[in-house]
């Protein structure tokens, strides 16, 4: 049944992160390049949380610290430096990146601070060697307008990107330092009450507007979206790293489902009279019950000298197996916590048993020993992992009695989400002690204004004024070729149709790509040659797909060679007329529409369809006169 988002009180906040294409990193002079060659060096670190100025420790930082991870950092002598390694103080912020941030702030009508400060945001998941991310709050309280959307902008910040995770090896995580320090613009919206589909469009317009400054990087991973979701009686949940814009509606829908289901679980537990003090942070060793088990999952642990323990979950029969998101159950929520906190791969709960090779007899024995019909099994070789797993399971069950916990979750490829860590608190941010404040001057703001692009709505209206349909104009705006379309329209204004140029880049190239053609080999010079040939009457517009396809195979060939080899040189009207008269006589009696269709097909790519129609009409008139 479709969700009535207005009735459930859906509130969404967006955080859009866009990498900037500047000449250097934000706090050092290293080039902002991503590399895939073999690193020159590796270092090993452990990170620890620090107290805030008020003596508090951020809960998210403490959660990460208690995992006791080891971090391996890979770097390059020529493109990473001591700043990335946290062995040298940061340099002054990149003036170019600061200018872009000021342009974005003005573009979104935000209030720019008179003086900006570099802050440290505690992050000890290893993605920052220093244990914090540097960020500069640039502006606040803006309002962006996109067509009928009015989007409150809460803050605009300039920050350094994190190191790039390469792999995980047990307790060790490998990061590469090439991405660390690349400037990022972060735009955080206020509360949005639009539909999930509309939220996706807004996210696109924000990211696209920043790209239109000409100062944003392009390509996979250069724009990232975080989505904050809450509903009535639910909780603010931050969903990190939504990998693709098109996934945003699904992520929101599934998170609303999850919160509604968790509220239903809360109500069910309360109706059953379940209380927090029923759940004790203790377990019962049941390894002996599974001494001869056929369960491969448990067998591997027992044979390796580990043990199987059971945790009582009184009153939760039927709840552990209840679905909260497609393919994910309340038991999955508990397993997420276990995986995030320990090295255990998960858990097995009584609602899914018998199963996994565990028999009904073994289930009955565990229930008898525990004195309850609802329980969780954990298997491991490390007693500390087992104790920690019991702690997080009991804590999560107790949270279920209150509804939806505030937490940070990660987006899965299918739109569902998984637990990452608790929500950060106020102790997360404090001033950077190595850098002085920066005063924002009128001269800086004036220079930044030159980067502000034409508004999206204005650009669409301009395309429509060129004779383009509004639908095609919107396709151009959402295309990675929008800048090139604009350039080619201006270059061939009045000589080649703007609609034809847009269709070629937006639809023809996409169609060829779907057919497996590597359109990435088609560049600006190819397209300029193509439309010049069209303008000069060398080719017809129908020949464009075949020419582009051939060019992919011979990217260095000139268009004359390609056209000649394919036999696609445009025929003069006299040549078309001669062909039409000869072919029409061969075909014999045929109505006009049928004759035009056949002849246009025969002359496809070599003749202008209008010339074919004109020649057919001349032929039919000549035939009529001779009768």
C-alpha cells in the first residue's frame, strides 16, 4: 500500500557534497588528483578520541574507538605530503576554493559570515589521519529556488574530503591519502516536506548548480549525498553515502517503512507488557547442545575451539523475524549492531529456526535450558566479542521499547540501510588551533560573483526560446554534456538547429552507448567537425549516428574520410531527383506516402528527406501530366 507521506509527517534534510576542481588541496599545495598506481609508502596508525573543551567525548567517536581498528595509510611522495600524514600543521586555506564557496553562498542567497573559522570535526573511523576533518562554515540561512521548489539552505561549508577506503583486512583498514584534503562544498538544507521523487530533483538541482560554476570535478564519486529522514514519533536518522541520485526516493521510502515498522514493534512490545529489566547483559553457554550439529555455521566455530552462547529475549517471539525493510528484519537490525561492534559475522535468532542446519530438537533443548521460547544464538572464538555482542544486542532491544533510535546508517545498493554508528553529539566540533580566522571582504565577494552561473530555470527558458521543447531542454540540463551543448548552440547559432545539437548529444550518444559503443572517444573537436559538415551541406542529419559510430573506431580520421568511406556524402537535389524518378518507375504504381517511405529508407543518410519528398511530388505530377 502506498505511503501517505504527508500523513506520516515526512521530513527530509539533504547534505550535498561536491568535490571542487581547484589547483591544489584545501590545506596544502599538493595536487588534487586520484591515483591508482602502486603507492610509494605505507604507514600504520591507531586513532583515539579526544575530549571537547567542556570535557565531553563524542558518542560516535567513542563507538569507532572501541572497535580497536588499525589503519594503514598509502601515499605518494610526489602528490601527498606531511599535512596529509598529520606530521605538519595545515597551510592557509586555498583562496580559489574559498572563492567558489562564497559564490555558492551568494547563488543560494545565504548570509555569508563576516569572519570564518576553520573547525575540527572529530572523525576517528580512519578516514582522516588526524582524527578529525577540517571544515569552514561559510554561510547560513539561505533560500534556493528551482522552478516551483523553494529550498531552505541551512548552512554552506567548505571542507576537506576524506581519505579513500581501499580495503578491510580483519581488524585493519587500508586508506589511500590521494583524496584526503581535496576541497568539498557541503550544502545542508533545512527541513523539506516534498515527496521522495521531488527530493531527488532538488538534490540534483543543488549539485548541478554547483557544477555550473565550472569549478566542480566531474565523474563517479565527485558528488555524494547524505539524507536525513524522520517521521511523526520517529527519530532523525542520517543516511550516509547514497551512491546515486536515482536511489534517493527508494532510500527515503524504505527508511519511512523502517521507522513505521519500528513504531509498530514498540507498540506490540508494550501491549505484551515487555519491560526493559527483562533483558540482562548475560548469556548461557549452549555449546554442548550443538556438539554433533549439522549446522556448518556453528560447526566451523566449534571445531576451531570456539563456543556457542544463547541470549534470552523474553517476549520477542515473532518480533525478531518481523520485516522492517524489504529483505531485512528486526533481527537484522540487531545483527547490524553486532557486525559494527565486533568481528562476529552476525547472529541467529529463534524466529528463523529450525534453519541453517539447526534442527527442531536442538532448538527445543536451547529453549528448555533458557526457560524462554525466544532467544538469540552467537558463535565465536573470542570471549570479548561475545560479551560485547550481548551488550549491543540488549541495548538495541531496550531501545526498541522506546521506538526509533537516533543513529547514522549507511545506504545499501538496493535502497535499504544498515547501522553505522550512533548520531554524533555537540562535542564533535571545536576550533582548529593551527589556523587564524579569515575576514571576508567586499572584494572577495565581488570576485566570487563572477563565478555565479546562469540560474537553471533561466537556462531552460533560453533553450526553449531557441525552438527546443521544454522536455528536451530539461534533458540537456540533466545531461553531463550540458556545457558542450551550450557551447555548440552558440557556435552554430542560426546555422544548425539547437534542437538537433541537443538531440545528438543527449539522445543519439546515449542510444549508441546503450548499444555498446564507447562514446567516450567522441570529443568536442569531433562534434564541431560534424556540425560544420552539416552546416556546409556535406552530410545529412540522418547520417549522424553512423558517422559517430565509425569515428569511435577511427577517432583520428577526418570527417571527409569517414563520410567518403561510408558513402554518406549528401546528394545534390538533381542526384536525388534522378534516383527517385528511376526507382519510382521500377517500383511501379504506388501511393505517395508508401513511395516516400520506401525512397527515404533507400536514401537514408545520403539525402535530405525534404529533397526526397519534393522529388516524389515532381515525379507524381509528371506522371499525372503524361496521362
